[in-house]
C-alpha cells in the first residue's frame, strides 16, 4: 500500500475563535520609546480585502538580537519584555497593524493564515532601503512585493495572496507538506 501526501490543515476562517489574545498585535506598548506601527491590507487573488486573515510577525529587536528565551511567546507572563512575536487579525476591510520597534535586521518575518489556504504562507517585509542576498536574487518587480514603505503613521506592507502583484512567499522544507 502506498501513502500519498495530504493537506496539512485548513487554516480558516474558524481560527478567530482560538488564536487572538489581548494585545496580540502589540510587540511593545503603544507610546513606548522607538515604537512604530507596521500596517497593511491583505488582498485575495481578485484584489478584494480578506476580512478573516491572521498574520504573525517574528522579528529581531532594535539591536538585531532574536529573542530565544524560554516562554518568550507568552507575553502575559512578561508584559514589559520585548518578545519579537505578535499576531494580528484583519478587520472587515482586510486591514491589520502591529505596534513594534524597527528591527536591527533588514526585515520582519511574517506568516499568513487565511481562508482557502491549506497551509500557512511565509514571507518577509523588508525595511525601506535594506537588502540581503535573498532579496537581491529576485527580479526588481518581485523584489518590490517584499518592501515596506514609510508614511506618516509608520511602515506599510500589503500582502497579495495571488494575482499580478502577488507577494513573494517562501518555502521551507519542514513546512512544504512533503516528507523531509
């Protein structure tokens, strides 16, 4: 008997019942020194906002260090400690936002969960003007889908799940749905 790979999971829209938690989009308290807003809209393949997506943000702190201490994802135990992790749900217009610090690294790592996806999607949101070897290997028009822009409120990063402006998504061997 031969086994075939099956879908990992269906990620939405029911995740809204269990995943959100109070202040989940605040990696730092609003008004903290160095606080910045990272916001955007999640769009589907038709260009319509996705009202029921969840985004996870993983990042280095302002010095470029990645928090790796035990319990760092459980902010209720350490409310004043930067953890490098946050989660934001989109609203009815597909908008999300995080309150965080500008990482001392070239990008924010982002994971997207949304209706119709069998597995989460991984991407990066690069700071304006920053680069690294991964970004440089992409064609200029694809590179632009990974860049944040600045406006009067902070940083903006829209996610396009499909279509002409589709965001570049990354595949990691452990998360491809295939045996390692």
